[in-house]
């Protein structure tokens, strides 16, 4: 069984011919990704990651996770963008919803830093960490990103103060480029255990490297199953004809909708554990496709919560959106609605039924309403929320993203636009080397 894609509920808006028109092109793009012959081909190392990663590499990650688990009750993962969202997405999807309380989980609590520059966030993080046994996993491909560098400087200092420099060394893991960047230099100098982010894998495609796998293993999840799921989707998407191929059909359908003026895609879930899967997906698609004045704008909602807020817009606002729903077929737990003798809330008609049965009818009712309201709907069904199907989902979205970006005729693997804010920030902060930019920007203020 694999994750499934249905596009039938888009067919009031685009014809099957308009979707299938991309058949040959998408197959050609898939081959270009696999052979490394398309745009940005220096960065397609992720295509083969699931089948290339060795048992030995996975064992090394697991062994490192185990030694950290023995030492620390909290692991702070420091990173931003692609060096953060994949781990956060998988860990949140698999964690107990209330694991910040004591839920009996013996694995360290994974916290995150370096994904913002909020003084209050960092103050409060340092404040709780001063009394805890913690470790640090610092992740940066370039090794020079400002946000994680600031957080690392603060947390390293606190850790060394708490446990001494020697022990701190044992509790810090660095994941970075094999040879370049300030973080590599620091790691070598301090003698930290390190993992390498391969040169040909960009940040947003790096969740199946140690970048994602180490924090996921520390949180107690089965990284071998995750990789197995990704490999299953790698093989399936490579061997399956367009008509049945979820990744190619997803890439084709969203481009057919885009051609019809649907410029916004909303990824919707009915399980809040998927909130960060959507954040990861937004980076993947937004950063890969949003360039050269083109691209579908990726947005996300958590249903049914957001049906009570954004639901209004989706139902009746500008008709420029389509929706992709991730639905989990089978929940991991069972809760039934109790009977109440007074029935003052009028809910006895649901007594004895599963909560998930109500959730599924909310989903179906919403899909029908949104389609009637002019919002085409795609639906991705995951059989269950576990490591294996998350692995499938990750690979499905990645490979579809590569194909979709090629259909759009952009280089899906660069991100020139993210430099603009950095250069302004450095100019404003008067970073050495930015004297010209500082002068120019001051004139604008
Ligand atoms: O996808 C990307 O390339 C970016 O989001 C990066 O992952 C992000 O900017 C962090 O970069 P680095 O890992 O070099 O610190």
C-alpha cells in the first residue's frame, strides 16, 4: 500500500486532457532529475538518497543518538529553513501531542533554536536550559547563517558554563559541509562529532540526510522505517506509469490549475500533528518555484480549527485558490463518543461512534462545499501516520516538486531571492565588508 493521490475533484475546473497534456513532459522531467541532466543538476543528490544511504550511515546516526540520549534530557536543534523544518515536521508528526509535559517518553525532548532572532525566545530558552541537562545539535550547510550562529554562540557558552568545556564537547554535534564554512572550522577546532551534508543536496531537500535523521532518531523515532518509506516511494514513482503515478499526477494537476489562474495552493490537514509538515512543504515549494515572477504561492491551514477562521475566505473569497488535503486513513488511537442520559448537547446521535468518523465527515463535507464554492480539491491519503508513510510523503513531495519546477521552467534548486534581506540586514548592522551597502541603504532611510 502507498500514499494515494486523487484529483477527481479538480475536474470541474480543469479537464483530464489539460492534466494529461503534461504526461510526456513530466516523465521527461522525472528522467532528467534521475539522470541529473536538468536545470540545477548540481543539487539533485536527494533524488537517490533513500536508495543510496547505507545501513552503516544509519547505524552511525542511531549510535550517536543513543549516546546523546544517555547524557541529556533535552536536545536543542539549532538551524533554520532546510536545516530545521524537516526534523521539526517529522518529530511533531510522530510525537505525543503533549510531550512537553511528562508523558512517560524516555527520549530527550527536542527543542529548536536558530530559526528566529527573537530576544525573548532566546532569553526564555536559556532560562529553562540553565537547570537542565542538555545537548546541542547545530546544523548549517553553509556554516555561516546568522540566525543559527547567534543561537549557537549563546547555547555553547551556557553549556560550557554548566558542564565544563570537556563535557560540552561530548554533547555538541555539528552537521555541516564536509570542508567549508565557519561551523566546520569551529567543529574541527573543538573536536565535535560531525556529520556531513552532501554538496549536492540543498537545505530544503536534506531531511533524509543527518540534518533530519539525527534529530528524528534522538526523539526516539525509527529512521530506518522513514528511509524505507522514502525508498518505497522512490521505487514506486520511478516504476509507475503517469496515469497511476501520484507524484507526476500531482505535478501535472497543480500546473494545469496554475495555467487556469489558480495561483495559490492551500495544503490542508485534519490532524494538527501535520502542522509542521505543511511548514516544511511551504518551504519546499515556495523556495523551489517562486522565482522569475512565477510560481504557485503555497499556503496552509489546520482543519477543522481554521474552518472557523480561514474557512470563510476559502469558501467565498477570491477564486484564485486550490486546495490539497492530506488525509490520514486510520488514526493511531481509538476514542468513541460517550452516550449521555440527558443529551442536553444533542450529541447522542453520535454516541458510540469514533471521533475520526466525525472528522472524516467534516473532511468530506468541506471538500464538497469548497468544490461547490469554486475551489478545486486534490486529496492525498496516507494509510497511517507513522515513519514509513511520512517517508513516502516526503519523497512524494520532493520528487513532485522537482518535476513541477521543471514544468514551470525554473531552476527548482536555487534560491537567489533569499539573499536580499541578508544583504540589507548586514548593511544596516554595519558588518565589516558591507561599507558600500551601508552607505547606500542609509540614503534610503
Ligand atoms: O533551503 C535552503 O537552502 C535554505 O532554507 C537553507 O536551508 C537555510 O537558509 C539554512 O541554510 P544553512 O543550512 O546554510 O544555514
